[in-house]
């Protein structure tokens, strides 16, 4: 069977290759989560039950492009590739399907106004962003996924020694790799105590200063999305905001409550988030805002100045009353398995390595809208 690895697909899409990414899943699954610019032809049931029944539909595809077939795990899409090959199309199967796409990472440096290097790591299948700060041969990693090879590669490329690993909060959409990365390098893992419920993490405090080489990082406790959410101001030039502030939205306020790890209620969290955002909005407008997610399929670097965010983000235009009412009442779909993911990231549950991929499968859905 002819296959294409998720990493190879990522490289081909980045190079704007003339590909047709054909997603054969049910329309509702595709709508919830898919590879950007892919085409959905819902022939999943036909391919599973009677592949010949899908031939008439698939025969209408353009024949001038190489086709990459996609399903959830790369099984039924193999049948799609066989049918397309019989129809004399040039077709390959995406290895492991959307599950494989979820593993892909890429990275790029961010232009910054300080004497150091800031590298953004994007995980397009999950919409996740993490960051590596490097100065004077030392490095800190913010919000790493549990696929650690990407971060090790960056450390090697820049010949940097890891000195700190930091989570902005206990994530609800993916399992953090921060504790494991810190253990591998025998360095501190930082997480606010309000989120480190059953973890041996080095605590973060509001107003604290961390140093990486000659760079100062101000710790800003910005609860609301979670009780332990923290943002980081790097030299008054960049704000690592986690899920507190996105470029066009803000963090959700109900996930910790509904996963059973917070005693507050949704309205209280919305009030708290409003206050946290006011602290961030006091920063200079030319400060770069670097969240932990982008709702699309991010191609690094994904950046915006605080001034741009103020212009683009409708949530920031609401007064306190409207803000609380909107976030407390308009609840989007939850991230898949968010209760288990959240409990894992606060240390209350342990997930076997062979279950992590399935646990994370699906969109992040951590923004309020």
C-alpha cells in the first residue's frame, strides 16, 4: 500500500505542493476537525461496507493532482486509496490518518526585540503553540507537548542547555510533556500551585522574576481559564499568554469546573478572567502576544502585537457585565476527553503512553468562541 507520512504531508503542504487531501470521514467529523484546505467526500460507509459502491463518487475527482486519503486512523482510507488506484488515480494514504496528523510539529524563530532567541513550535493537528526561549546558552521551554523530540532538536540546533520547563497552566486539550522534559534534563518544572494539585512542581508566584541567561521573565498570575493560569512578560517585549489571551478570543472559563477540579463556578471564573485580562492590556501596544493555541492550522511563527489584538479581539471590547454574561452562557463544544486530560495535567490521573494519542485525538477547543 502506498502511504505518505504525516511529516511528509506537512512538508508538502508547507511547500504548496499540488496535492488533493481527500478526507473520506463523515461530514460532521470533518467539520469538527480536519486538515486545512482538504476536501471532504463522505464515502466512509460505502468504503467500509462495499467499496465498489464508492467508485462512482470518487471517479469525479480531478485527475491532475496527487491524492492523499485521510480518515481517523488510516484504515478505511487505505481502502479509498485502493479504489482510487483501480480508477487510475495517483493516490496515497496518510499514515495513521488524523491521529498521525496530530503528531506533526514544526518550528520557526520569532523576531524579537531583546538579546536572545525565541522559537515557536507549532503542532498544526492540534492548533497548539509552544515556545523555546534561548539566551547566553541557556534555554526555557514553555508549554511543551509530550512529543519531546522537537524540543530536543531545537536545543541541539542552538547548542543550548535547558534550565527550566514551564507550563502556563494545566491544559485541557493535550497532555503536557513539561514534567517529563524537565526530568530528562534534571531541571525545574514550573507550574502555579493552583494547577499543580498532585504534582511535585516548582511553584510560580505573581510578581516573581525568572532569569534565562541575561533575560528577565516576569510572572503574572492571570487566573480565569484555570485557577493557576500564568502569563509571562519577557523583557517587556513578548507576552506568553497561555490560554488566557488569544489573538481573536480569550480562554474558556468552565473546563476546570466541569472536570471537577475547581470549587469556583463559571461566573466567578469569568469575573476573574476579566480582571486578569485588564492586567495584560496595560502592557505596551507593541508587545508581542504569544498564546498557547491558534484555532487554525498554525504555520510558525504565529504572532500579533497587543495593539493588533485589541483591534481584532471582540471579547476585549466588552464591559465587565457583558463579558461575564457572554462567557458564562455561550459554551462551545468541549475538547475531547478534557476531563481525563485535565486530571492528568494536574497529577490526579496517569495515562499509559500507548493511550496518549487516542486521548488527545480531536480539536483543542480551548478558546471561548
